[in-house]
């Protein structure tokens, strides 16, 4: 779907979508729990649905009620209490890196076998050394022309992973440990990137009754996450309901719009969330925005915009909205620590540069940094979303400050994380027209 967006500031209040990062973890733990659970989600997305579909293929029964959330009947269990494996299952992961990297260790822990499939770009993203660690603990992982084939029974013990490839490797192993009889320790070598996402996993495990310990020491040369239990751990909630909080990653685009002159308040966000992208408030403040919060909502407002150097290593998903704001801040901004953006849905360093440059911004790439020199106004133009949901949303927010219309190619890709984005854009007064192709 290609659309043309017309310059117009936004105004109003919007509900944040449900956090897909939290939802992935909650659905997996609910599928491994000892009783049926509801996972409250005011919205879903292609990525969340991919995880639910994979869990259904493994033997859980999960359904979604619009505006309410998921009903989860857990995986059936054997007489000894262990989840029953499903053999020769096919799991469709879509374009969700979290789904693929969480399902690989889960399938190995269950001890059955499955072929994990996904979009071509997904299977190009790094799976090593996770696959090597699963193999070292008794499973078999093979990348084939059809997908990733996982078989065999993974054992517990100590897993060793680098911290600079993907925190999803660590989270996947921690979640899968719930299906094992042996304790698990995961040693993560420094530096550890995207630590807040591991914190979210530990939060989910704690909510479902697990005692996760995190220790660090110079002798270990990194972080050591341990799940030790005398008996097999079966996830359990005191009340069979888990509420998924609002998504700071999706909300960041509305907050960025506020920093660019719109008047948008975002509801449904936890001010104490462990989501790393809550740091968008600090980033926008450093770029000269005024942040206001009350018990119901949060918003950013243009105040004294100014370029500022920012490290984005722990918050890579914030680069598109922050870059859009920096493009119109006087002075220079350097966004650092972006190497892992090259392995996202697109080479996001390049697509951020190309998208904003197409609209008249001054953006260059220096190594793994983006250097942005603020301009007074953006001109408008044509942006290819490159099948990357965050690039599409970046272009939409930047369009509010363009002199001329913006044509966005592939606007439908927002469904990956935020299917209601265009509906919310219209509700806030945004104007766009779909191209009919006639």
C-alpha cells in the first residue's frame, strides 16, 4: 500500500498499543503454565500473532478477542508434569525476530522437533551462537532451504553467549528453562546490549513465580543469569490473568511528533516500566523538548530544540523517531552505537539516512553512527519504507513538518508492530490518501 501524506500537525490523545515485547514473553509463559490464563492485550500485531500461532502449533490453545486479549490453554503435560513435545511441527515466525529466537530454545527444551519458517529477511538475521549452544546441550539445529530445523532434547546446565549480538538469545533460553527439569545458568559476556529486554524477561518470569537471579563479577567477565530450582519450575500466576502494559516503542513516534510541534498525549504507558524505550523521554528532553506527565498520560512538546550526541546502544528501536526529531533541531546530533541496526527488518542505519534525506534532511553515516545536521524545514518527497515498520512510522511523523506532501511506499508494513497506526494517525488529524493503482 502506497500513500501520500499531507503536511499537518497532529492534535489529540491516543492509546498506546500493547507492548509486543511483553506480550511475547507472557504468551510463552502462559503456554507453559499449570492452568489456563488470560493475557490482557488491548491490541495485537503480526509479531504477537506469530508467537501465538507457534505456541498453538506446539500444542497450546490460544485465541484472541478484539480489544480484550488472549485466552491461553497451556501445553498438555505428561504424568511427570513435563510438557508434552510435539514432533514434526511447522512454526511460522513471520518477520518476528523475537518469535524465531524464542521458539528455537523452546522447541529444543520440549524435546520434540519443529521446522521454524519465516520471511526471507528474518532467516538472514543472526542465529549464531544460539544454535551452537543448543547443539552443545543436546539439541540439533540446522538452517535449511526451508527454514530452521530443530530437533532433539536440550539439557540444562551452563550456556555461554556474547552480549553484543542479541539479547533475544538470553531471553529465549531463560523462557525455555521453564520447560526443563534441570537448572540453567546463562553467562553473558560483556558488553551486554539491550539489557532492558532481558529485564523484561526476568519481570515476566518473576510474575509467573520463578526466582531468577542475576549476578555480576569480574571473575565471570560478564553477567550470569541463573534459574535454580529444586523441582521443575512450572509457571504459575496467583490470579490467572496477566495484563500487558502499553508499548513505549510505538508510543515514541507520537511523542516525537509532539517534539516536532504537534500536541499529542499518549495514554496507557507505565512510568515505571522496565521497557528500555521509556528512555525516549530523556532523549527528547536532551533534544530540547519539554516533557509533561500526569496520572493518565504523557506528552512531549517543542520547547528549545537543540542537537545533542546520544548513545543508542541500549535503545536501538528509538533511532527512527529520535532521528526524525534531530533532523529539525538546530546544530548537530550524533546517534552512536548503532551497529545492530544493520540486522533489523532493514539495514536501519541506511534506511533512516535514506528516508530522512529524501525529505530534505541532512543525514550522513560515519561508521556505525548517524550524523544529523538540523535544518529549518523538511521539503517532502518520496520515502521507501523498505518493509520496515519503524521507517514507515518515522516518515509519517516527519511528514507533519514538511512543506510538501510525502509519498510513502509500502505503508502497510506498520502491521508488524502497530496495525492501528494509520487509524490513530487519522484520529489525531493526520491527512493521507491511499494510492488505488488505477
